């Protein structure tokens, strides 16, 4: 497994369904960028996540529009549409390669993922190539402490102790600030208040377009 130290000012890559984009999607990547001295966060909404083929998200045009509203006040944020404009499932390796070709080779890329994604990362397509292009940065999502994260990695039975040490080095010391998307969509469907997890502009967009009213979670 290739590992590299990064000393130049990096750019963060942050992908996801953003169905819908939450306050955590806005706040945590910016906090991560501040911690590592990144100059930009590239948000990449997925067309069809290979991990969610059984639960396709709502139309990408809505997700892109909501995401742009959610990060509109963040100067460091850029929404990139390459995956929603690409046919078929969105694989991170394809995105990483495309970004590496389009961004100054002297600029390091870092892939921002949740700790729940880090644990089965060995199942991602060409995962070791992803690491060689864009080293991960890990946001706490399920595991509040490094010890809990390390134990979860050990239970996966795919990582060596050296691998786990690297994952711990990549873990960011940030609070867990996430709500399961299914829970949010259910709240919206049931007409419950979601202003604690969604930006006002995103909520307004959801209401204006009647999104998440069909009971799909």
C-alpha cells in the first residue's frame, strides 16, 4: 500500500450523494480544510454511488442545486459536476484520476471520507491507487475516539497494524456532527422540522420543489 507525506497546500475532494446536503456537509469539510491548511474543497455529487445501487438518489439536478445553496457562503467550496455528467456508477478512482490530470501536479489531493467509509475502503475499486493519488482524510462519523476507530478497523480483518496506524494518522480530530440521510428524508416526508440539520436555503428549495414527499427513504 503506498503512503506519502504531504507538505504542500492541498485540495480536498469530498464526494457523496448529498441527498439532501446537510449542515454537516457544509461545516465539517471547511473545518477539515482549516486543520490541514487546504486552499479548496471540491464537492463532487455522485450520479449513482456503487454502494447505493439499490437506493438511487433523487434527480442529480436537484442535489447539485441544493448543494450549491448549502455551500454558497464558503469561499473555499467548489461544486464539481463531473460524476453526475458521467454515465453509470461513480467510482472514486475515476474521479481522482480526472482531478489529478486537471490540477497542478504540485498540488496534493486529499480524499475526505467518513470513518464508516474508511473501514471497508479495501472494497473500493482500485483503492490502493486512490490512496496513491489522493491520500484519505477521515472524518469521525461513527467512532468518537481514535481507539474506537482502530478497534473497528481491526474487526474488519483486512488491515495490518501498519495500515491501522496510517488510518489513525489520517483521522481528523473533529466532533461527530452527522445525521443519517434516511432519518432526514423520513423527517421531511413526515412534515417534521429539519431546520437543525439543513440550511434555510436548502429547506426552502426542498419545499418549493416538493422533494422527499413520496415516502422514499
